[in-house]
C-alpha cells in the first residue's frame, strides 16, 4: 500500500517541474499575514493568465537541488537562497508588470499586532484623542506629551509611533487599538523574479526603457571620462579621442595654411563668418558694440577737452 504523504510530495514535484517547463517567468511571492480569502481572490484574478503554486520550503528546495544536480535547470541555484519564510510561486508567460499589479493590489486593512514588523511608517497626529483621562498610562509608556482638554486626552505633538520594518511594541499596538486605528495593509508581495535564467529583485520591473537607457548612457560617459583621463583607449572613448585629434589637426592646418579637404569648411567659417548664422549675428553684435564703444570714447574726449573750473576764481585754468 502506497504512502499518501509520499504520493502528495510526488504530485507536487511533478506539478512544480511541469510549471517550470511550461512558463517562461516565475514570480517569488511573500504571503506573510495573508488570509485564505485574499489568496483565493488573487487566484481568481490570475485565472487563465498565470498559475499560483504554494508548498513547503523543504520540498521546494529538494526539487530545486535535484534539478540543479542533474543539470536540467542550473539557473535555479541563484533562486534557491530566496526560498525561505512564507513564500510561493506565480508562473506566467504574460507581461510581468501587469501580473505583479494584479497580485499586489489586493490588500486589506489590519490592526497593529505586537512583534509584527511594520510595513509602513505610522504617525499619530496632534489633537484630541477622545480618550478619558484615566487612560494616560498608554501615552506615558510611549513618552508622548499630552494634556487634558475638556475631559479628554489631547496629544500635543505628532508622534511617530511605528517605524518601517521595525517591530511594533505592545504599548504601541494597545494605543492604536484604543484609538481605533488600523494603520497596516497586508497583501501578497512580489520579492524576486526569475526570467530567462536570470534572477533579479522585483523592483527592477519598475524601471522603464528610458530609465535603463539613462543608466547605460551615464555609465558610458563615466567610462569614457576615465579612459580619456588615464590615456587608455577603449571603444567607449575612441570616438572622443578622434574628435579631439581632429580639432587639433584642423587648428594646425588653419594656422599654417597647409590645408586638406576636411579643413576647408572650417577655414571658410573663420574667413567668412557672415555666411553662417551665428557668425553673422556675432559680427552684427560686434559692430553695435564697437559703435557704442566709439561713442563712449568720443564723449570722454569731449569731456576732457572742456576747461576745468578755477577753484581760486582765476580766469586761466591752465595755470593750475
């Protein structure tokens, strides 16, 4: 008689292996504090587009190690370190951003519980709490400044009661419950992605094509500057080296008169600036400024030609 437990493990293994072969991408999901109703809603939303598979981490690791050892799926070795905690898989061949959006948008509000890592920062605004003065011990335990106003406790300053990724204290959880606040939202999170043999963090999906091109060009500029400074030519810097060399050759040709075809255009730009828009504008601007300068000189000369006043009342200012 076969062992039912062994049969379940064998069935799960076959299902996991088949999904790895059938789908091109795998989303690793975290399901901490996620209820069965939420899971069912996400499964329904993904029906026909993706498949969700949960299982025991020990069984998943064993299947992955077997596939790595036999050489059929060596890329799983990079995925293996992330199989820890309450995790599962979503297999899909569709757009990963759309699938992740469907998975993560289903969230439900939840009260703060002691010891739980806060998924967001929680702040209590200043003002009346509606609590009677007999409950000031909650605020004193958290060092929150308060006063009694019209028979209720009033918080004097905004309080940062829960910090992101920090455990919620028992006093903070009790106070939030007293204030009837449910500050947390729990849902399925996507942590990592395996696609085409590569494993990367899910945040990479937020990058657009423009972001990727911007980072590539920025890295290329830095590499080019480093190669030019080190006088070490590479494919990234050789274009800039040719440009700088061409400038020097053209400058020498114009200065010495030993011309070549490529330098003729630049020589014409120097000798006939009026033919080019910027040169003509510069010439006009230069003419205007020259005329203004000449006018200033003439005014200064006229002022110098006028006789100076005689401070001692004499008629001939030249004697002084």
